[in-house]
C-alpha cells in the first residue's frame, strides 16, 4: 500500500463526541462558509449542503468508498473523478406536499438538499476503471489502482572518457 490515505475534503471522520477539536472545526467551517459563499461555490456544511457518512478503505487493489445516502434514488447521484479528486454529489428533494402545510410540526430532523463529499486520492486513478453500485441507500465505489508495470532492471552504459 502507498502509505498515503485518501484525504477527506471538507469533512472529517470523527463524531462530535470523539473529536476534541469539534468546536474549532465548527468555527473554521463557519469561516469557510462565509468566505466561499460569496463566490457561488457550495461550501461543505453550508445550509442545504449535507456531508454524507462515509467509510473509506485502502486495499492492495485500490480504494473503496461506502456512503450512506438514505432516501436517494440512484438517478440522483453523481460521481466524478477529476485531477485526483473524487466528488460524490446527490440530491434529496423535500417530500412535503400541499397537505403538509396545515400540519403543526414538532420535530423536523430529516434532511433534504445536496449531499456532497470530496476526497483527494493517494494515486492517479483512471475514471473509466471506477465502478459504483447502489444498494438499499448505500453507495459502494471501487477505485482500482492504475496498472503499473514493474520497472525492469537495466544496465546503464556510461558514455564519454
């Protein structure tokens, strides 16, 4: 294995309970949201942008990403690989109807909006080789390592004097 782990862009792996830097990260996220919001770029954790829960593993074959996307249809998921960055984006539409406007809501925890995560890969992957499948609200992405031929030993001739 390369020793370089895939790096999450715009989110972390720890929970609030286990992350000693949670309040610092939250403050930095707010600052990033304020700065990037003016440029029309979706900033992670901004209103309407949701960071899906993911598991990322490195194997001898490559990288495996598993993301929870509850309530999302496969047609609403986009996966892009550009310049060594894997982007996972999905849309979840609000399910409220005209009949819901007369309801007196007590708890509204189900999120709708854009799910977004980006990861910088530890190797240059070939987009054509990436495979994805969706099963019961869980997206599985397999990113194989590029095939590299093992360098052959070669005697180097010394030229000159």
